[in-house]
C-alpha cells in the first residue's frame, strides 16, 4: 500500500494541530506556519499533497502556490480559505490548485477532498510505474551510463511531455531509432494509444498512399470489398513512426506534407475528409539537408518533421556502455535458450569494446545471441563471440584469438527442463539470413540465391523474423 505524505501550511496553530491529529493515523504529516518554511522543507522532503492556507503572513497562499508550482509542478495543492472569496479562489485554480476548502473546516468534507486528490496521485504513480515497467522490459538498448546516451535520454524525457510535437531522429543503421521513438511514445501521456511503425523504404511508391491513408471499397482493381484503414488512421491518438523517411518518393512526400499541414486526408478513391490527431516521429540514417540541396527531399516537409531533432550516437561513441549492454543481452538469451552463462571473459570484454560495431546495437545483439546459442559453459569467451581478427575502431589493429568454431559442438544442451526448440530454429534462420545479406551487401536476390530459397520467401522471413529492427 502506498504511503502518502501531506504538508499542512496554516498560521493558525489550532488548525494545524487539529488537522494533523486527524490525518497522522493514515498519512505522514508535517505542519508549517508559513509558506516560506514549507517551500524550504520541500527541497529535502517533497510531499504528495499540500494543504495551503490563502491568508498567510509574509508570502500569502496564492504567492506560495505559484512558487510551489514553478519548483514542483507535479505537486497537488488544496487551498484553504477563511471565506469563499470567489475571485481569489479562481486565481488559485488558474495557477494550478487541485481544489479548495472553506473555514471553518468540516473534517468529513476535508477528508473526501484529500482522498480524491490522493486517488489522482495514486493513478499517476500507477501510470508512471507501468510506463517504467514497459521501458525496462522493452528498451534494453539504452542501458548505459555514458554521457552521450544520458544526454539523449534527457532529451527523450523532455519531448515525451508534449504528445503532439513532431520529432526527427537521426542516426546510423542499428543504433535503435525505433526504440527511441517507442520510448518517447511510452513516456508520453498517450502511452495507452497505438504506436504504429512504418518502414517507408519497404513500401513500393505506388502503394504508399493506400498504405498510409487507406482506401475506400472498389478504389482500384484488386481492392478489398470493404475498403482498408490506413496506418495514419490506425495511429489515432498515439504515435505514427515513419522510419527511413529519406526513402519516400517525391509523390509520397507531397501527400505526407498535406496531412502534416492540417491533420486531414482523403482515402484513395474516396471523397470523405478524415481528421486524425497523432504525433509524427520520423527517423533516417541519411543526411536530409544534403538531400534537400540535391533535390531529393522537400525542404518544407523537413521543417515540418524536424521541430525537434534528436541525434542517436553510434555504439562506438558510447564504448563505456558496450559491456553493460552485452551482459544484459547475455542474461536475456540465457533465459531464452536455457543456458547458464554468468560472465564474459576479460579478453572478450576487451574485444567487444575494441570492435568497430558498424551495425551498432543490432549487430551486438545478434553476436551475443549467436554466441549464447552455440556456446556452452558459464563464461562467454572471445572464441564464442567470433569477432577475433577484425579491426579495432580505436587502433586499426586486429584482435587475435582462436577461430570461431561456429556450430561444432555448440548446440544447446537438452535437459529435463527442456528447451525452446522453435526459438532455437528461429534464431538460426535469422542468423543465416543476416549473414547472407551481409555477404552480398543487402542484395535480397543474391542472398536468396545463396540460401537456396526464393526472393519472396526471403523477404517474408526477413520481415517475420524482424531482421531489420532498428
């Protein structure tokens, strides 16, 4: 059960003592005769709720409320007034007071008002706890103590407070741009509403309009008889994440700009105007300003999207966090593959820090997953990681060790507790697809050929296995 703390601020000793006596059996209570003393105490012990008398000596209650809200805007304040001065009460409510009570105080009325305020606080704390739980469970890529990532997370926390402001996230492939976008969404007041992610590069230009905005029945040959809701409409009230925004065709850029200008759109083949309110978060690994100069991206669209710009650092820029993130992934895959690794060897840690990480967090996660799946024992070694002999991003020298044993003797041990065989097969398939794409420079046709599958099968499995999660 939550323990709430309440400040009572009143210059009448009888009122302070009477209210404190009535409340201290249920709450932690502190009493003050002046607003100045209460505000000073808040620096060391911030209460959940403040009962603040309007007619105080020195700094009066309205002035005290203004000061409290400037320093601690999240605090709830109930004003106490000796008479129902409507003008003063309205002034206090405009400054952010939660409610007010009139002297002489009726304890039953006061208790109901307090309980209502504390219920608001309880719900707020519950929402914050759920948000933090989601973030802790789903945003592992931003574990870290480096200055660069702490700066990014401070910006994330700030922009999350405004649920409508457009944000442009830039960074190399694999740095976690979608994770940043989802963190912004789940730390905002709209976190219960949909988070809809769109990979703009994956949608053919002739389909982008119908995918984003939907279509009416019979809009074109092959259209569904019932029509289709677009991704923009699906994001109503929440966040629409447009990944790889730099890959949008010029036609799609124009249609998106029209939507951004007024939040209005028409479905393909329709005449009804739709209104959608959603936050737009976009991401790119390209230099959009250079593209604007070269005529590849619209300047007016860029400035609509980039009201706030957020640059995500590469993994090599946050080398102090690499081992910490690797250990987090190791714990995750211990559970997934029924392994018992407890540490990463010293030379393996040094190799991880020295590695160039061109694929950033995505590459680190894949390497730890592959090593966890194929290796056994209690310590993950440099041989298990398979990154020996690759150049260091710090010195250009190579990290030497024994060759990667790949699959030899590296299959997971079968115990009486069992293993997750579908997960093992899925991980192996994902590994093969990623390695094939890496070998052929992301050419899907060539990758499908060397994997002995069709291109359509490769694209389907690539999407299903989330091989391109940013």
